C-alpha cells in the first residue's frame, strides 16, 4: 500500500490519485494529513504539496487539486521525453511535472467548462483543445504519465514490487437504431420514403445511417421461398 501525505484531502485529489495509482497502475493507496502517521508508516510513501517534509518521494503540486471552482488556468505544454506534459514544477520534485493536476485537467474536461467557441450543435470541438493544438491528441498521455510515475516509484523503492496490471478487452457493438428499418421484401416503397426523409433532414450521423439502411433494404435482392 502506498501512503500519500497531503496537507488537504479534496474530492479532486482523491479522484485523480485513485485513477492513476489504483485504476491504471493497480497500486492500493491511502491518504493522510497527519505528519506523525506519515513518518511512522513502514512501506512505500510519498508526499504531495508545496514542500517536501524531508527526503521522501515527493511530487510538487501546482495547486489545481486544492482549488475550488473554475479559473482560467495558464497552460504551458512542454516536451517530456517521448511525450508532452504541462504544469511544470521544477527539478526538486521527483517528477518535473505535476502529473496529477495535468491528468485531472484532461480527465475532467476542465477546458470545456471555460468560455470557448462552440460548433453549430453547441459542442466543444477538438480543434480548441490543448491536446490538438499541441499535437498530443493521438497519445494516451494520462497512461504514459502514470507509468512514468511507476518507474520513479520503483527506482525510489527498489525493495518494493509493484504488480503489473492485467487488462481484458470486451468488444462492444454500438447499434443506436437497431431494427429501425426492418428487412422486408414487401415494403420497398416505405424504404424509399424513409431514405428520402433522412436525406432531407440535417446532415448528421443519424440521418446518414437511416438513409444508408433504407437504401440497402430497397436494393437487397429477393428470393422466392422454396
């Protein structure tokens, strides 16, 4: 178990620490705000705040996880080995970036709650995201940062074995309009009408899918029952 000392435990902090440490890395964690409990703990431990307590494993906070409400956060994306990160905190931290605040910013979609230009459907577009503008939209950066944290922990605690997380894949087929246009040899005219209605509608995904299904139903070859 990894014990984490922090001067204040917030909902933001618990969410992102559990996401990175427990869900991604499979490391059980606990929190404390009591220095005596932290010092007495035997086993891997780290502190998260503005200053280290001593020579422990320490990640410096940029303050976002202790804030309340929303503010216009300054983002300065920098290169970090084969990836990118932001919220640089300096070399006194065991990681040069506050990966927990950076991960919270992305996972919570913080930027979507700030003033931004919406598309015609009122949505936040990828072109306005920091990931797109800084060319790391294609990378699973939160997972990359998590494993950089794990490497740093393994280097600091060589006697501790952190188990590897095993994943399983469960394929899911998304069928938003199942049986909306049924396969029928007896109603090709209805399929044509549905296709015409869909094509007259706004050019969104649902209309296109409806038109495609309707056209397929109309053109499917028929076979007499034997």
